[in-house]
């Protein structure tokens, strides 16, 4: 499977609307993801670096960021908490239809892939974060690797490949109240995928 299960998805169309969208630079996809979620320049690199140092006082080899700016999930969780939001990992054993989409502010997707050099596959992996957000009546793929946001016509169809790919993880961004009440979930007993 390719790095991005949606690379040839028919459920998307390109939009040139006035949506806030940041293009990929360095390994700052977590920063771009957070800013796209909040539809503005809410965070900057210094903000995320400071969160890293709050999580671990190691300046040179901080476990929460890499040399090229890649930030781990702990940084995203902490950044969201500063805005009274929570990040929930979606258990792929659950059905996507068990999500209460009305109570989800945004989706965050993490796609990992191994490095390949000719026939040799290295176990060190690269990882990429991006967000899917409903704005108005439509969902948009705000991936920083895209030139423009892409409208997602069917959110379930869009999420499906990510839910079954072992190299992908789906996260839900919800308010703290929604997290406490678990109202992002329609049916807690649903444990088979769609």
C-alpha cells in the first residue's frame, strides 16, 4: 500500500476556497495539522518546541521531536489541551459508524512508512500528520502535502482505508466535555470494523 491510502481516492475534489491551509515545510506536519485544525496560525515552531521541553528537559535529543521538526503525539495532545481540546485514539477494532460525527471537531491522521533503499527495507520509519475538518456542511482534507485543501464528499469512505491500514492511525479531536462524557462514541460495544 502506498504512503497515503487516499492518493487516488475518488471521494475528494480540489477546492480553492478561503480555507486556512499550510503547505508542508521541513518535518513540521504536526504544526501544520494543529494550525489547520484551528484555521489560523494558532501555534508556531517555538510553541511546540517549548511543549517538548516541558515534556522532557532534554534540549539536544528530546524524545518528543526530531532534528527536522517532526513532533510526536504527546506534543499534539499537549497543544490541544492548551485550547481545551482532547485527542482520542480511535481503536481500529471499532466500526467507523460508531463515531458520533456531530461531536468530533476534527480528525487527525498519522501515516507511517518504513524507509526503503533498493530492496532493503529499514525499520526506521517516517511519519506524517494531517487533519480532516468539517467546515460548514463539508469535510476537508487539510493535508499540508496538498497544494490546496480537498473537499471530502463522504467521510466514512475517506476514513475507511486509514482504519484498516496497520501503518495508519486515526485520532479524533473533541472538546474536553465530549471526551469526559464519551459522547464522541455512539455505541461502545461495537468492536468489528465496517
